[in-house]
């Protein structure tokens, strides 16, 4: 469900109040940390959870099915330790 653009004001200290409907759509609440960046002159706000999900999806495209990166890292570190 796409929430339509809404006008909001910037208040003292540069604070921006995100409307409740948009916070619900983003899955963020009071006290949550969000990622904010500027993309082509537009302010973009993402939940940390969403950003992590997106990063994982990007990585999955480059990792063969059934490959465990943690296991590979541990094995690599063990090989390095054996060489020392």
C-alpha cells in the first residue's frame, strides 16, 4: 500500500515529523533508528531492518546456493593460522 505524498514542516532543530501512516508503512516507531540519505536531490528514509534485508538480497545474488560465508571465513582463518 503506497501512502501518498504529504506536506510536513521542519521544526526547530531541523526535525522532521514523519506522518503516522508513513511510519506504519515503513515499520518504524518511536525510538527506532533509521537510515537517512540524499538520493538524486531527494531525502530517503529507510528502516535499518529494511536496509539489512536489501543488503542481504544483493549479496545472495553473488553467493552460490548452499555456500555458508561464516564457514568459509572460519576455514580461511584456520588455514592462515596453520601457515603461521
